[in-house]
C-alpha cells in the first residue's frame, strides 16, 4: 500500500470520527438563538428644529432627531438634547428621552421639546447613548429666537409700504388747518390683512412726537375693527400740534391690549430744518443651521473576517505573490531540446522556428492558465475559511478546538498526498 492511500485513509477516518462525534457527543452542536444577535449600528441621520409654543419670555423648540439603524435590535438607547447659549456658553436647558427598542433596517424619529429664553442665539447639541455609552453626536445652531412672536402678539395685519423698498411713507399726513400758531394734521396709514381669515378687532394710535425734545404733542386712538382677508383699511386721525417744529408721526397697532406693530414717518413744519426718518426696517427671522456631525459614531463594532478566530490559514497576498513569481518564470521555463541543440551547435542548419501566430497563442494559453490557477487559489482559500466559519457557528465552544484540529489535520494529510505524488513523479 503506497503512501497516498495511507494518507487518504487517514482523511476518511478523521471525517468519520468527526461526524460520529457530532452525533454521539451531547452538546457538541451549538444552540442557535432565534433572536437576531447581530451587532446594531446607530447614527444620527438628521436633526430638524421647529418653533413650538411662544410666550412672552420663553420659546419652545421642537427638536426631531432621526436615527438610522442597521443590524440587530438596538436596546437601551437614549437621546439627550442640550441647548447652549452661543454668547455665554452656558447650558440653558437639557432634556433626555428613552428610545424604544429599534429593530430592522429603518429610520426612527425621536422628538423632544426644549424651552429657552427669547434672547440671543443657541447651539442645540444632540447626543445618542447606548447602554450608557456615547455612540453619536451632532450640533445645530439656532439664531433669531428673539424674533419669534408670542401667541398673544401674532397678527396677520401689517403696515403697508414698511419694507423699505417703497418710496411711499408708511404714515402719511396733510395739513388741514393752520391758525393761532397751531397746525392741524390729517394723519393716515394703510393696514393690510395678509392672512386667509378675517382679522381680530384692532385699533391704531397716532402720536405726534416733537423731534428735538421727544415730547408728545398730541395722540389720538382710532378704532379699525375687523379687516377681511386680503383687504386694506385706511384709518385717519386729526392731530393739532404747535407750529414751527418738526414731528415724528408714529402709528402703533393694538390687538386687544397688546402692541402688535408700529410704523413711523416725519412731518416737517419747521422751514429751516428738514427731518427724515433714517431707519432701515430689517425683518429678523428664526434661522437654523445645517446639522453638523461632530464625530463619527464611536461604535466598537468592527468588520470581521473568517480568520478572526485565530485559526491558521492562507492569505490572498501570499497567493498573489506566488503567482507573480510563477508567472515570471513560466514564459522562459520550458526550453526544448531543439533549442538547446541550436545553442550548442551554431554551425548546424538552423532549426525551424515557430511562427509568430503560434507564439501568440502559446502566451495566451499560458496567461489563461495563470488566471485559472489564481482563481483556483482564491476559491480554495475561501473554502478553507468557510469551513472554519461553519465550525465556529455550529460547534459548541468547548468542542470547537477539537474540530478545528481535526479539520487542519485533514488538510495537512491532503497536502501530504499531493506532495507525495509530486515527489514520486519527480523521482
């Protein structure tokens, strides 16, 4: 009996012994859990901020955090939202919310309300924790919080021609009468309902304020009532003021007992001096910056390979190196006897040389052979690592080293068969 048969018999004995061990040894097969045990991965996909209820001193911001989930169930996850004042750096408020278990490859939304003072700008920081460990965080900046109007001060009525782009003043006046060192001014303005519903009952208070001393010369309140949607009202009032002075004409819009708007123009009654209202009305709105991911998720998950279990195995770089060495030696490796004789006998008649087409075909075949050998090595490597992965998956932990040793011994015996056969052929 030759060596190859002895080694093949050893392989067969190992395979049979392994199968019998799996069947006969209690607990050799690992118990597979029905739950998804894959590591979960969470990251912040986006954070959106919208204004909520607004009071006189505070503003409520609704912060929606969208979490992108991959892998197994994510349990014990909490989301912390913190508002930090941009100028002082002090923490204004903090809220934390527990997130229900997230399963499946999907996005989960977590909405939290935070209340901040209606002043300055803020940085909204979002932090995600899993099992008490920080895994993701990001920030957004919010500016113009003070421009948010409280619910009691909201109205759809606005002064016309107050955007600074029109040549018309928001408050107009004409001289109705001038006698006894006093001038009577007819003062008017235009109010437009920019909403879709009729407005509340409103009124306008017109005030003539002496420009140099800022003394109120006269004041009149004019009821306006309700203004239909998309309509404009033009309240008018008469103000009697002393001659020879310049005045600021102020129009203040009231809803119930709350000031909801104002406008100003100038009345020049002093011929030696001209007064103008050098004010630029710039509308300030709530502004939210783009979401900034402060750092990549601090997850301890890593990409694992089939050789992570510490088992020996061939590597792809080693196989590629061997192929490159063989490929370099292959084209010039087989010298025919005719070529050898032609080199040692220069005076003989020249031998017939292969045609160029035959050389091209030979190199193509050799290149194909190299490619196929390379693919075979990759397939063999993948098969080896897959078998190790199967052992790690289905064999219990306490018996896993024994089965790994049996498999590696079988591979060693199979390699011995190949080595024995090659050596015998060479001899």
